[in-house]
């Protein structure tokens, strides 16, 4: 404050400190020195048109980037075909209706497009009304000097008195328009949600009729306890399948570490084997991982052979994962679980009943999709989540406030390096000497740094939301939208608009107090309201040009410049792994949080400045008009929804638009308070009811629509017609596999396989210097098949019960030929699909219940192997793991097994429900339900960690168990670097793996397919064909 006083009374040349304080008076002045509105309009439209035209020329020849969904989507999700014509991409945008969008891109993308169209229509109507009223009034009734610019003449800065009844009229009209359009679209969203509830996909999904319970007390943490909790709220509910969560211990961390290690090994091999004919002289080295339990045994700071170390690390991790999976105890239950019903309406009615209740202290809600759950946060208690949420909100608030300083520094110095020279004489000399160089830096540094920060902000807020205890990914994204919106509105709108006004006001108050005036009297005399009003009028032209230049962002998104540049540099200047190359061809996920935040921010800016600068309305209308077309193409042909929420973003959008309208009413109130009629200030009082009307409108919409949008039914009125037509209800309880589909993925998640390029397969064996056999699980059974030479291919004897010889080319790795480096061949693998639509785009929703089948689609049933490598960490035996065959025809795998398309997979889960004959309906009995043997208090999970294959059903003696492939193979662990049914360490994965049993070649399952839910399978010769079977040991109803 002393420096500020000194600055105000000095007449000498300012010192660097004083110059810095002078710059702080208006830190964003450089950004306000923009070109005229006409120049901004012409440049933005011209560049946008040029990019769109260039896109039209390039699009037909680069469908991998500009239309990946045409190639990868299944028939139901495939977008309309595109021709090769220059503008052939425009036709499908006009002809595709909203209902077709729901089927093609999902509910979330459809709601996004509806929101974009709503903004276009809303601002178009407001632009016509606002510009036709405010501009003539301000221009003709204002008092201006001849030097006043045309932009200032259409603002109310010099308009006084009764003329501001036009501002009052427009403010009321804007509120009615916004509320009317929001109400209309709320109804449309409600109708979309009801159609979504009635869709075949939703009716057949497991999550639609499943409840999620968390914060379950310890005494109720069992399958039976979940049923008791629900019975306390809905005593007349029907029979439900329940599954309490199990303590997975450190499995998630181990699997995550395993995946990272496999990717590191792939990267090391990709760099080392980039040119197999000319290997580097030195083998790759690395530092041991600090997470390695044996880290302390390695020499400190000394690098070791990367291939050998990572190979051994993968072995140890897989053995540890297998052991932990086997030790998962059903008695070690967690405080959350799931309950599934046969009737969707019943499940939703129970969730509706429990929405404001906490039976036995537990929270009962509708279950999200299994892939939507953030499993690490599910065990958190209510107190822990509340505490974390409080800390998270506090840190977000601190970050939002602290960003004022760096934001001002970027605006002062990076946007105009001359300002930096004023406070730093040494830099001024360099600036004068190399003016051209620093001009280029000035043009790049500020936008690049700002863009980088805004790209990192969503990532930071996502991690903070996870730390805060968010239980679903879609819920996390909604919270990220809210936090980003608050950050942008505070820093980029409020602070940007009134910072100079507050600084100037503070300076005048300080100067007045220096003259002996009382501080409070100085504040009153300087009239802060008028200072803020003049500042808003002065900054308003900037927002017009800024909104006009937003067109470039939509055009750049259409051009997909970043994927093109990144893919080019990745292929040309690095050594990408086959996995990285495959991921480059996958449809990118759409970042709803970032785009919603930008759109909401644009809307808020437009609404706030509409009473002051009406030209922001046509600028925003033009932006959304262009964006509707370009964004629709991107959602139809390029982007996928990573995690579908069913359109649940709508309410957060609705609330933020109402908040923006609330701020707009405050601005209108400020205008008429400062420039309106004095005396009784009737114009200001006429605007007072508007905020209260917005609140009443919000309450009305919530009561009229929210429950019907969230719940399929609020009353338990059973309607069997829809499910009867789909044949779901009769088979649903047998098909659920509730604990498997809503169980922690760590219990059954396939471990990924190291991928190598086919060009390196011949040299790969000589690169590996470790043991070249499977040790004690070798096919010969002698345990002594070990080669000590790195260039020796060990041959194994033919094993009993195996057809043909075992290939020893490159077992343990997945060899990917050049022609297979495409997402098309791996789109149904969990490891690839998880980040690109989770299989929904490709016809494999994770929780669809298919009527008439004993199970649902399991992971990896696509002819491409999603699991761990087939074989042990040695060359000894095991067939080579190849990528899917390019011809698409059925083929015989090694051992004489049929191709996946010729097999009928059979799955069973450790928690599967007991089998029911067609005549055994799920009856409801009040007393026997709690006496069922659910094993939640006694036994261990049977085969929860099982990783072997399951044989197709074949005639067995009653009570006998089918032999898995690894047993059928006579205890052989095929593979080079381990994994598969034997694991990287060559260990058997179940207790019975050492029992040899020759396979039936005609019925054996593809070795590339893994069944992590294998339980006993029983054949009931008297059952009705097609009815589900149930083996011993799986589920509390057994």
C-alpha cells in the first residue's frame, strides 16, 4: 500500500516497481487491443471456411482419422455411409434425426447435440429481440462525443433516465425466452429418457434392474444382510439376487503394476528391435522399480538389463496376482453390494422409495453400469467421503483464487513482452536487439501456455474428484464440469471484467484518504457501482471479437490436427509399440466435461453482456450455428462416448444456464441502478422479482421432470408386457451372474499380453537370455528341460493327448503383423475397448442379458485373445500367440481346437445364482430366504482367482467337473515368457491343474479364450434344452 501511495504522488520517472504497479492497474489491456469486429468476423469465417474446404478434400482419403466409426461400429451403431464427393459429408448431417442419433451415438451424445441446438435457437431469438430494441435505443437516445467509437454508441454507457425502461423490458423478455426454451428442452429430454427406458438395450441390461448399496454396516455386510436391508424398506418386494463385495486386497495395485510393466517391456523391445537386422551394440538397461519388493537387493543407482529385469518382474507379478486371487475370502466382505431383480419397475420403485432414506445406515441407489464404477472409492465410508469432499472443494477454491495472480502475469508480460522490458532493463536490451525473435515468442508463448493450462485443468480436477470419493466416472465428469465452470467464470469473466475497475477504485480511495478523508466516506464518494459499470462497458467490445474467433476452435476440431500431427510424429520419429499403433487407429473418446464447460462459459458470457453489448448475441448465435453442424459430424463419425451415463448431464447444464441468467439479471440491475431514473428507482425495483422467478422455475422443473427422468417407475406396478416380448423375465435370474458382472474387475480382469511386431519374431528368441523352458511344468514332465544358451531353440517331446506338435516360434508374446496394426481386430478386447466406448459401439455392452442363453458375452470372445500370454516365461513349449487371422474364416487352432466362431462358450461364476428349471420361478418366501446357504459367513471364494480355460459342456458323470484346457493338456504350460493358463511363472492356476485328461478335439475351447469365472459345470440330462445349468460351489443360493 505504501508503494501504491508513492506511485500516486511521484512525478519522477517511475522505477521498475512503480511501473509494475502501473501495469497492474489494467493487466488485461493488451488482450483488449483487438482488431475490429469486422476484421474478427472476416478472419474467423474465412479461416473456418478454408479449413472446412481442406477437410472436404482430405476426408475421403484418410478415413482412419476422419471417419473411424464407419469401420469399427457394428451394424446397429454404424453411422450413415459417406460418399467420396467433396461435400458428401454434409448430406447425412441434415438427414439424421434425433431418434436415430440415440441409436447411433448414444444418449450422452444426443443430449450434447440437443444442448448445442438449444443454445443456437435461444441466442438467435434473443439476438433478434435484443438488437432490434437495445441498439436503436442506445444509439439514438445516448449522449456521445464526436470521438466516441461506433461500438461504444450501442452500449448504455451514456444513456440516462427513462430510456432504460427498454433495458427492463429486454431483461424480462430474455428471462421468459430462456425459461421457455429450457422448459421445452426439459420436456424433450424427459421424452428421450422415457424412450431410452423402453429401448431393447436398456430392458436387457443388468444394471437397469440392479440396486447398488453402500455404507452397509458391518453386521449387514453379507448377501443375506443386503436382502434384509431392502426388506426393511420394501417388505413386499419379490425375490432378489444379492452379492456383497469382497475384499480384493492389493489386487488392483498389482494388476495396474503388471500392465505398466508389460507396456515398459513392449517399449524396450520396440526400441531395441526397431531394425532386427541391425541391432544396437548395447542391450537396453533400466533402473529397478521402487515398487519391486527386491529393490533393495539391486546395486544402488546401477542400471540392469531391461529385458531380463522386466521379464522377471512380470513373472513375479503374475504369480503374486494368482496367489492373491486364490486367497480372496468370502468372509472378508466390504461395505457395499448389489441386489438384482427380475422386474425393472420393481428395482426402480425401491430405489425411489430409498432416495431420502438410509435403511440400517446404508444408501440404496440405482446401480450404474459396471464399467462406470470407480471401484477404489466404493469401500469409503460416508464420513471419509464427506471429509474428502470438503478438502477437495477447499483446494479447488484456493486454486481458483490463486490463479488470479498468474493469469494477470500472463496477460501483462507474455501477451506484451514490452511490458516485461519496462520492469526488467536487461531484457529490454535483448528485446531491442532481437526484436523479430521476441515477436515470434510473444505470438506463441501466451496462447500456447494458456492452452496448455486449460488442457491440464480437466485432468487435475478429475484426479481431485477421484480423491474426493466419487463413486462413478460419469458422476466424476459432472463434478468436473461444475468445478471447471466455476473456475472459468470467476477468473476469465468476473476477474477479467472488473479487475481494472477494482484496482482503479482502490487507487482513488487511497488517494482520497491521503487527503485526509475518512476511508468509509471515500468508498461511498467514489461510487464503486459506477466504476464497475464503466469497466464492463469498456471491455464489452472484446467479448464480441472473442466470441467471433471461437469459430476457429470448432474448425480445428473438425480438421483433427492434433491426431494427425501426433500420429505422424509417433510413426516417423519414435519407435511405437504395436499396442500404441493400434490405439492410434481407435476412435478417440469425446471429452464431455471440457466441451460442456466451454459452451456453458460462452453462454454465461453472452447472457451477462447482452444488456450492455447486444452484439454478443448474434456472435454467440453464429458460433453455435456453425458448431451444430461440425460437432454433429464429429460425434457421428469420429468420437465415441467412453462411459455412457444415459443422458444424465442435463440437470447440471440446466442449473448453470439458470445461474448465467441470474448473473445477467444482476448486470441489468447494475445498468438501471447507475444510469436509470433516480429518486424511487422504479426501474431497478422492477427487476427484483426476476431472480425469484428463476428459483421458482427451477423448483417447478425439478418436481415435474426429475423423478420421471431418473426412475423408470416410482411405484411397484409390475408390467410384464415389455419383458415378456423380450423373453427376459423368465430367464433373468438364471442369466444374471450378478457377482461376476458387478464384482471387482481385479477378481477376473485378464492380464495383458506383451505385443511384438512380426518383423522381430525371428530375432526375439535370441534376444532373450533367460531360461528357455517352462521349468517344472515342462511338457516332458521332467522339470529339467533348460537351455543355458540364448541362441538355442529348445524342442519338447509331443505330449499325450495333444494333436500335432507344439510351435516354439515365439510363444509367450502376441506377434502382430503389419496388416493387423488396426483397432478393428482388437476392438472387442477389454484392454483396448475400455477407453473407446467399453464395447458398446461394437455391439458388446458389458451388462446385456441375452435371453435364451446360459450366460452373457464374456471378455475376449472375439477371436482375439485378451488375456495373459499363453505359456510360461520360456521358449520350451507353448504355441505362438498370433493376432486374429486376416481372412476372417474359421480356422483350427493348435491342438486341433475349433475356432472361436465354432465354439459355444460356457461361463460360470463363483457367485453365480443356483440353476432353476423352467418350472421353478423365483418365488418369494418370507422365512426361508435368510436360511439359504449363501456361504458369505463360512466358505472361501471358490475359483475366484481361477485363470484357466473352460471346456465346452460335454457329457459327464453326475457331479463331475469338466476339465479345463490346461488339465487337458497334461499339465503343460505353453509359452515363452509365461502367462496364460500357467502364468508367467509356469505355475498351475488351480489345484486340479496337475490332473491330466485328454481333450475332446471337437469340443475343446480355443486356447486363446480365458474364462475367469470358471466354476463347476453340471449336466442335467433331464433338464429342458437351453436352460441354464449350475455347478457346485458358486453362489449363496446353492
